[in-house]
C-alpha cells in the first residue's frame, strides 16, 4: 500500500506541475471498489455492475435473432471453413 501511495502522490504531483486539476467531488481514494461506466473495479479485477445485470436479465432473446454456425456458414462458407479449420488446430 505504501508503494501505491507513493505512486499516486507522484502522479498527482505531475498533474499539478502541468496544471491538470481534478474535481474533488468526483475523486475517491482508499476505497475497495469503485463503479465506473457500468463496471465495478475491485482489487480482484473488473466486474460487471450487478444493477446493470439485473436491469437486462428479464429480457428474452427473440428466436429469430439467434445466429447459429449454420447461418454463418450459409452467409460466407469460405470464411466459416477457415475459422473452423483454425479452431481445430
């Protein structure tokens, strides 16, 4: 954590040297998790925001929208063969 704080201090100092300012109301320091553009950034990595998942989960996929390998093969057989061939290797 000490190394992280030193790096953060250096970044903030560098920003100040170049006249870059930050809105304190939008800055968060020392938090375990932060939400940004619908994703949660945690110490374990990037995760989707559960609220966003709940919002779209009830929707059903219309059966005519499904795209299958058969549909792709009919549309562009040469490309499909190349893709399938590379997967098998």
